[in-house]
């Protein structure tokens, strides 16, 4: 097998493990029932994990440009496993859960996520959209694997902290092993230099993409962080509310590949289109009260639109600034995901606690996604000079 395909397979293993992050709503109920965590507290852990993840990416992207992706991703696997192991020994104490899951595992995700992404686009420079989509599709699908396994063992009465211990051992090991296969093409393996992207933070392109990333991820994270409780709140049976998590993950994974393919062929117009699909799908969630199949389908569509956030911006930046930008500039845009991660799910939990329903949360998520579609639509149709590759 050609080395570049080995790199893709290793990347998929790493991303599948890291993508278990999106199965978080599976653990919300057990943490509340067994250890008294409120919806706001559990969503704070989830949101903070994403914030730490994205902040870490900035440093990890620059570090992997200096020393290569293999050691950075390997350290990420160690941190990820250590974080879940510490959470497993927390006894349900909120500060210790926060330290293990949000801080340690969040840093592990940030170090592990950027390396496969930056490595794959260097092996396939002419198909950035498609290969980026394939690389991160497994992250979107990781929730399917973890939620299915977790629901199975939790349903047999296994304590949620014991599940965290299993995740620490199994997932931490797989990430570490996958990292060992992240090789660079020969022309870049010998000397990977850190590039300085002067003026990036002042460019119009950067801030429009930053805003688009925030709008899309705010909406998607508000939904996925509360997806099962949303379903239960509007009369969806527990089995279907759980199935919706997998449906979201399947849509997320397929969306990452499909939107990446579309970007390669149609161009940046697919960016506002993805946000429009997301807004419409979020609205559909509150239109299917009591409709089990409708809720699952809506969750799939939300995931499909949400998936575009994790391929379109990275690939488009690669086209604008060059392949090296995926490791250095993209983490700066990805910070919008971190900000939305701490705000979106927490706002969803707070609005529910104050209103007793998720309707206002859903309407807010749809409005933000729609605003992003309008903003990016203007960017996509205007012929403006793109920043030169740096």
C-alpha cells in the first residue's frame, strides 16, 4: 500500500477516537443521575473541552510544522488517555471532571486533531477539499462508535466513570499507535519550517471565515450538546432520541466528504450553502414534536450541514494561503469553534433551565446559522482579491 493511503487510514483511526467528543450527550443523564451534575455544569465541561481543544490547536499546528506530526499526535494520545483516566477517578467531583475531560483531554484532542489534517493535504495537494473531508469524516463519525458502545454498557448498569476509564485505555492507545504512521512526503519531511503569516489577522478573508465558523459551530454545538435531552423534552422516545445522536454523527461524517467534494468542483459558494442547510435543519427539530422518525432525520440533516464547518474552511484556506496554512492559519480560524463551544452548549442548557423547553435555544441556533449564511453568501459572490499565498 502506498504510504499516503497508510497516512489516511491512520488519520481516520485517530479522528474516530477523538470524535467521540460528540457523544457527550450520552453521558449527560448518567452524570446527572449518579453524581448530581446539572445541565449547565455538564454542558460547561463539554464546551470548555472544545475551547481548550481549539486553543491547543494553535500551538500544536505550529509545533508540528517544526518537529513533524508524529510526536505531536503521540503526545496528544497520551494527554487524551490521561484526561479520561483522571476523570474516571474523580468520584464525580466537578472540578476533577473538568480538569480531566476539559483540560487534559481537550489538550490531547487539539494536538491529535491538527496533525492528520495538515499531513493529509500535503500528500494530496490537488484535492484539498476531498482529502480534508475524508480525513475529518471519521471525527464526525466517532460519536456513532462511542455512543453505541457507551449506551450498551451503561444500559447494563456499568458506572459512567468506569466507561471513562475504558475510553482512557482503549482510545488513548489507538491514538498513540495511529500517530506512529503519520509520515510526511519526502519533499517536506526533511525540513518543515515554521512560516510567519504577517497580516493574516487583518485580512478581510480571515475575519469573514472566522465569523462563518462561529455561526455554524455555535448552532451545531448547541444542538449536539443537548440533542438527547431536546428529543426527550419534545416527546421523542428514548430509543429514538439516542438514535438521533448516531444520525447526527452519520450526517456529520457524510457532510464532511460531500462538502469537501463540492468545494473542489463548485468553489466557495458551497460555504454559505452549508450554513443554509444547517439553519433549515435546526428549525426542523422543533417542527417534529412527537415524531420519532422526523426527529432522527432532522438530526441527520443538522449533522450534514454542521459537517461542512470542518472541511470547507480548512480546504479554502489551503487554496488561499497554501497547504502550510492548514497547520498554521487554520487553527486561528478554528478558534471560533472554541468560542462557540463554550457559549453554544452552555447557552442551550441555561435557556432550558430558565424556560423548561428547548424551543428558544433552537430558534437562537437557527438564527445564528442563517446570519452566517447571509454573511458568507456576500463573501462568495463578490469578486475580491484573495490574499497571496504566504
